[in-house]
C-alpha cells in the first residue's frame, strides 16, 4: 500500500494507530447501545450476538484506518480486502446472521472518525472532510465485499452443511448451559452420548484477532482429524472432544494440543477434563474455565494447565469462613511491604536465605532480621512446616484478591 508521507491524513491516522483494540471495544459498546433489539435478546443470544459484533469490529477497524492513509485514486491492499471477505464467508459458513456484521461496519466507521476528529490538532481540522470522504468510500467497499462474500458462501453451502454448522454450535451452547440439546441425534452422530472431554482455551493478554481465532479452530480440527463442535470467541472458548480422540486429557495429549494451538496463538492457555455424561458437561466446563482463569490471574505463562497446577488456588477460591482468618494472618504486614516481599522471595527460593538475599540485593543478615520481624508480627515462623504452610496459603489467597 502506497502512503503519501506529506499527506496530513496519514499523519493523523498514525496518531491513533496504537488504539486499534481500544477503538474496537468502543465500537462494540456502541453496537450494544445502538441496536434496539440487542438489550431485549435473551442473555445467551445477546452474548452470542455481542461476540459477532466484537469479532467484526476487530476485523474492520484496522483496514478502515489503513484506508485513511491512502491517497485519492489508490485502493486498499488486496490482502486487507481478502481478510474481510474470508471473515464474512466464515460467518455465513457458521450460520451467523449478516445484519449484525453490516451494522458493526457502519459503527466502526463512525467510531474511527470520532477518534480522528478528537485527535486532530488545530492544523489538522481542515483535512477532516477529506478523511470523512475516504472513510465513507472504504466503508461502502467493505460492506459490498462482505455482503458479496457472505452471499457467495451461503450459495455454495449445501443446506446440509449450513444446518450442520448451526447444529454444532447450538449443541455446544446447550450442553455448556445444561440444557437438553435441541437436536439430541447430534450426540450420537458426534460420539458424545457418553459425554466428552471439555477442552477450554483462553487467550491471555489482549484478545486475539478474528482471523487468529478462526486459525485456532482450524488447527484444532486438523489436530484431531475431524470437525468438532466448538465455540471460540476472541478471548476464550470451549471444544467438545469425543473420549476416543483424547482418552487421557490430563496426560501428554493436552500438551500436544496446547503446542499446536501455540503455533497459531502463542498466548494461548489450555485446560481439559473428561465429562462422563452430557449432563456433566456444565460442571466440568466451569472447572476447566476456572483453572485457566486462575492461571491468568496468577500471571502464569501460556501452555497446558491441569487442576493440580493451581490446586491450592482453586481450593482457596471456594471461599468459606476460614478465608477471612487466613487473609488476616498477613494483616500485620500491610504497612511493611519490605517484609512481605522478603517473605515471598524466601518461600519462592525454597527457604534459602542466601539466594533470597541475592535476589533482593540484601545482606543475608538483613534477610534474617526481616524474617524474624515477620514472625514477631504474625506469630508464624517461616522456618517451621506449619508456619510455611499457613504463610504460603495466606500469600496465595492475597494474590487472588
């Protein structure tokens, strides 16, 4: 794509280029406010429609911003337009409606122009009419491309294929919600009559791109060698895997699928557990989702996670009357952050005072003095098994907020 370096529109677009994700989130909020029927939808449908709008916004904002930087007479790079067409076609393939997609395009154009207008310095106000014209042309092209790609894909799909995609997604939604499937015959067709391995995926940090999410879905299906019922959004999702395809979901198979997904999305965290009946799917999905939530909350890296990896933290989040007392154990250190930090590093270094001192750039005697003061204030000695157990538990509970 050619860029005119002297073009003030290009300079203005460059100022907000880092705000693409923020603008996409703004567009989604605007979509929810502007679509009259959105608030009236049932919660499950509203969440589903919200996901479509979010994915459409993330797909659209960047190419629109690129269009602002194009001089008159030039056209968006074909690669950008191809990505938009692929996304629209995928929406048709999955049985998603066209209207929310087109609405998201219009709202993205408006949100982007508002950001350009707010970012324009006094000397940039004169270029706003020209930028508005560029945005309108680009949005019209995007809308036309999307509608054509959607309709072409819809025409190419057999009724059986379209029905199958809709049925798969509906089956996952029903099973996750604990609702009897609208089409119970799919359970036998997919080998799920005895339940399934519930595979949860979470993309840590910023949500992944729309095309990245689609690539993850394709990678999962390639790994297992068949189409699977799944719901993947821009930040997380679930896949139902027949038991025979993943007989040991806590073993190396989990690491293998995590590695395959990491080739597409390096930030992905993955967890899985078996549900031995369709009725058990909701509880198991909550468990594996909670494992990933805790891994993310604790700042763990991408990869495969089992319940055993966050067992203490998982137990602590099932809060009861003991939680407040555990949390109170560290209250005397609230005004002494240096003591809390020394205690944390000491436990992380397996009670080695010299390594603790090295990490904190302290003399070992200073470490000893701080640990002794911690014992005085809390009544817990980090050199005894009981003291270590209680202090580690209290620290974990504090980390979880």
